[in-house]
């Protein structure tokens, strides 16, 4: 097992680390921590200092001078694009005379997707690598006079590790679909109650009668498709959030560099594209990300974002679908409450202590709500 140097390097661009070294630490499983995804966000102007996502990526070398561990890290001047909400903390701290921004964010920007955050190359002592990365974040917090560190949507292993190191633990919920060995979509329907099965069949029948649905990946993706999808994304994002985060250039780079990991589902009516849903394919999961529509079609959102995702996950042999943040309506479509995590270091004890009390109460409430939702609203047969 390789020995590690104690020094931590900071990189203002992920290109300073390089694809081969980064992906050796990130592994192939989760596309949102891959070099190509994170570099596309930087090159397209999405995750930059100008947008309030200034890269501060960390790396650690082994005794042979090879990159042994990395972490995607950003200096934030706001709390947008994170999906773990700390605006009330910022407001309370600044009302008391503190300065909440800048803060450090260890995350896959604009992506409420669970995955590893402290990335250690195979053959390297994982705990040693993670401790050095966390130590680097803490030192950078002090050096930059940042208020806090926020590790958002880590996998459960990283979350537990960060808790052992003294970070405050937060838990929320999303709605995920789990493949119980289904060979077809009808097999999945067979696991549901009769009423839910009939409802889903009716929704799918009505939608598929109204539009043509086309699934594209790899070389099938063209700039025409990205032009149409970006229009849907901008229209829906502007109505929901005010300012969508992703640029048109980002989608071209995604298609250029990660086409085989993209599943773009598009709906067409009378020869015109009218809606689309973007998914990324992981080793064992289909990740639903962005959706948009130019026309209202009953149940089209459910078809493109949920039912088509289930069909393709079954076809690809994937174990689950993560359909993004929020949305209790997903439960009736077979997506059940699932915990998601974040971990937080707050430098000032005057803020840290009340936040710690709040998070303890919040974790209990979230756990109780997840149990209640699964019991009361599960569409599956008892």
C-alpha cells in the first residue's frame, strides 16, 4: 500500500490534475465526479469564479510523486446550485454580525446526486487519504477565512467517516426506484397494487398516443438535439429558479466527451421536438438530471422522467434510478423515500452549536417522515 506525502496541493482548474490522475482516484462508477463532467462545467463557464463556484480542487501525492487522492472543492460566494439549503444559517450568522461567505463546498456542482467525495486511488490507504484531504480543507478554510465547509451528497461511507472526524451530519430524502430483479416494465407493474398498475398503464397509453418518444445515446446525439433540449431546459429553469445554471456550451461538451454515458429522452409531436429529459448512466444506476418541455402534454413528465427511466434501467441491468431532488409524487410511480446526506464544518462555535442542535432534531424528523411516507403511500403490494 502506497505511503502518502503530508502536503496537499490546491488547483484552480481540474486540468491542473489531469484526466488520468483524477479518474484513477474517482473510479468509473459515478459520472458526476468524473474528470470529464467536472472539467466540462469549468470549460463551459458554469463552475468558475465568475459564477461563484471558484475551483479549489485538492490533491495528495504518494511517495512516488503520483496523485493518490483528490477532492472536488469550490470556494462559494453564495448558496445557489447546491440543493442542500443553508440560507437560514447564513441569514442568522450575518444578522449576528458574522460573515458567512465565502464558504467551501465539496460537491459535484448543480447535481443533487449521491456519490463519493473524498476520492482515493485504489491501492492507497483510504482512511489516510481521506484524513489528509479533510485536513487540507480545514487548513484552506482558515487561510481563506471561510466560514465553513459543506460536503454535499456524499455516499454513506464518506458521510460516516466525516461524522467520525467531528463534522456535523445532516440527512434529507430523495425518491429512488430500486430494481428488484425485474426483466421487463410489466414485471415491475406486477409488483404494484392493482389501482396503481391501472393508473400507470393509462398514463403511459395516453402519453404515447400523443407524442413519439425517442431515446438517444452515443453517436446518435447531435447538436440539433442539444439545441432543442437546451431550449426546454432554459424555459423550465427560468420558470422554476429564475436563472438556470448550465450553459449551452456545457451540453455540447457533455455530448462530445461523455456521449456513451448520456441517455437523452426526447418527445416529438408533428415532427417537432417538444420535451426532453437528460439522464447519465453510471455503473449501477441511471441518474435523472434535467427536464424541460415547450408544450403541455398530460403525464408527459411522468413518462419521460420516471417510466422511461425505469424501462431503460431494466434494459441496461441497472439496480436503481435516482430521479433527482424533491417530489413526493414520485412515490406513486414506484420511487420510494431514500436517505441522502451532507456533512458540515462550521468554524465559529457561536453558529456551530445551534446548527448542531437543529440538525439532530432534523435527522429524527426526516427519518420519521420517510418511514411514514413509505408505509402510507407505497404503491407496492403489501
